[in-house]
């Protein structure tokens, strides 16, 4: 990872320049600052229609390996967009059906191989995703989507050098929205929010569909939020929703920003709309309800979270990171540690390192917690919540100067990162003044 800061920005800047000359040249296909509109005919983001059309085609042509792979891809995207994780099983069935059918060259259909890698990433089986991605890369080194699977998998596994190499191949071969947004994530991990914004702006400029445009604006909102600017974050989320009104991550992000700005009514309505589409935001919603003294309503949302994760586990997609974070703050800390140790064995990522550090702290094991908090910082923990967690751990160990440094950094980065956490950080700093 030592050369990431040097090589990746230079490479992406060169590629971005070439792309923009084509896109914005006289007679080019885009005008700056305008969201795309849906084209004629069925949009690839009309996923329900695309799934139905693929199913209809396959009833008449059940031996079409390419169509089965396409159906799997549509189902996987539907799961991502709706948080209906039953589509994972449907996607797997379609991909495996494709893999079992003969093709002209006698090899498995490459889109099904890549699809299985993307599905493994979605299910947090990052080791499996890397295997599928490498299989696709060896079979078809110029299918750039395989490098996206590999970038995502290696990033989550904490293998940043391989992630960067995979991303470099993707950027060189196909500098597009998928590669630019992945590059933005790597830049953000290194604390280079300016470079990440540039990449996301370029990705937004070449978005082909309203949902892609909304995705880029949501990511820009996340950067603004993490930089402690709720007004800018709210604006980006609102623009994302103007392009794609059903974009649940932007609904939740806008609600979070509204809460930070004291607009409680808007925040509650926003969270209610978000969780109606994607239950993954119920914990944020419940925490706001709890802070407002609406404890019975909060308990109902926590129950939704528990039910959701039972369904995920039944579908083979247990999320130990989410469960560990939940139990560290709202359940049993020892249960949190158990979930997070299991997740750490699967992926040594920055998110898991921080979450495990916090859970260990909540069980009183602060020496071990400090080691994981330091690991998170080395992996790119440029995040106010991560700094707060490390500050609490150092405070528990009696390391006053280090605690002040990390608590102050948390509040400097984003004073709105967590109402309870920010208040606690201020209390500790005041007590030690």
C-alpha cells in the first residue's frame, strides 16, 4: 500500500482527462451538471421488467447460458437495490444454471463466473469472491468486470496491494463509472477526500442512468458527512433523490443530516421512508427514536433488525459485522466479540478492525482493543467514529494524552458523527482539561 498515494492518483488523473475530452468535447454526448434521463425502451434499471423478460425468454430457450447469467445479474442488482436478500438465492440459481450449460468453446459462461464472484462479495464471502474473480481473470483477462470483483474482494480482505493492482487493470482497460467509484473508495480510505470527490464527479458526469447518477451523489454526500459538513451532505443526498426518488441510502443519509441540523421531524420521516425500502437502516432509526425518548418504538425497530438478520442467516448471508456492531452498542458485548472475531477471520478490513476494537473495549479488554484500533488506523481509518473509539480505549488505559488526541480528532473531523459519542467525547475532554 506504500505506493498507493503516488501511483493511483497519477493514473486516474490521466485516464480521467482522456475520458472527459471525449465526453465533453464539442458534439460530445454529455453536458455538465445534468442528470441523465431514462432512454427509450426498457431501462436496465427497470429490474422487475428485465427479470420478467429474461424469465419469459428462458421458458422458451432454457439452454441459453448467456440469458441465465443475465437473469442472475438482474436478481443480484435487485437484491442490492431493494434489500430483499431472497434475490441472492435466485441469483445463485441462475448463475449455477448458466455454469452447467454447454457453450461454444466448452468453457463456463464467463458472465456467470463473474456473477458468482459478485454474489460472493455481496454475501461477504470475500475469499470465495477472490477465487471466482481470479478464475474469471485467468479465463478472460480482458473482461474488466472481473477486476471489479477482485478489487472489492481484496479491499475487504485487507490486501490493499492486490486491490490496487486489480483496480489499475480495470482503470486501464475500462475507465468508467464502476472503476472511478472504486478508485474513489480507495482514495477516501487514504484520507484523500478531495481526490475522491474528483473521481466521483467524473463518474457522475458519465452516468448513463438516473440510478447511477444518484449513486455517485450519495457517495459525495457520504464524503461530505464524514468531513463534518451536514449541509453539503444533505444537499448531495437531496440531489440524489431528485434523480432517483427511491434511492434508500440517500433517504437514510438525508435523514441523518437532517437530524444533525436539528430538523427532527424531517429526519424521522426520512428514516421511516428509508427503512420501508431497506431495513438495513433500522438501527440508525431506532437510535434516533431512543434519543427522543420514544423507547417502545425504538425497541420495535431493533426487533426488525433481529428478524432481518435471521432471514439473512437462513439465506447463507449472515452479516457478522452488522451483528457485532449492534451487540457492542445495544446488546451483549461478549456476543459482539464472538461475531466480530468470526468476521475478522474472513476479512481483515478497516471496518472489522475498528468494530472488534470497540467490542473488546466494551468487555473491558482494552489492551487487546488498542491493538485492533491501531490496526484500523493503519488500514485507513479516517473516520470520526473510529477516532472516537480509539480515544475511549486510550482513556480506559490511562493514556490521557493519546486519548485527548484521538477524541479531539473525532470532533474535528465530524462533530455530528454520533450524538451520544460526540457528547461523551466532549465530556471526557472537559473532564481532563
